[in-house]
């Protein structure tokens, strides 16, 4: 249960890159609370340099990045409106390696059975931590059927 929790969310207004700065702000406002940032790879990549701010300032946030190499919401809109998929695929760096290179913790999850252990490690750490969850872009696209 998440009773008494606060959630900062930007939805349905095309605000990519909101999650990480919001997490930093939340940690500054509530330094004794656990802060978990959940973001896609596109939004995170836009402002991933802000992770270095978390490390530098000792802000022990937890960032979960879903890495599917797509701008998923844009893809869904294109397919919904009968446009071909265009310009939404991109190569990503290894976000977990990036996190470690900045002095934070980084975990790359390619097998779902490794997720619980990584979450426990990240959530028990006082350092800024990033969990990169590699996901299949086609398995999460059930609602992207093209309407003919």
C-alpha cells in the first residue's frame, strides 16, 4: 500500500524529461523520504546529466529507467492516427554504466529474475542509484494496433 505517499506526475501533456528533475526537487523538499523516479529511456536521456547533480549533492534518489529504445508514446500516437512508425527508435548508452561512472550505483536488468535483488540493493543504498530495465519494445505495445 502507498498510504500517505506523495506523487509528482506529468501525464498526457507530452512533458518528456519531467521525472528526473521532479525527483531531485522531491528529495530536496523531503530529504528524509525515499524518492523513486520512474521514467522511460527517452525522457531520461534528455536530462541524464542531472543524475550527476544527485551524486554530487548526495541526493540518494532511486531512478528506474525502462529501456526499450523507443519513444513509446509517440509511436502509439503515430499508429493510432494511421501514420507509419517514424523517428521513434534510437540507440541508447548503457545507463547503468553511466550511473556508475558518475559515482552513483547502476544496475542493468536484462532478466526479470534479477530485478528484486537490484531493487533491494538500490533502495537500501544512500547513494543515487539507477536501475535500467531492458524491455522488449514490442511486448509493451499491445495498445498500438494500427487502425485500418
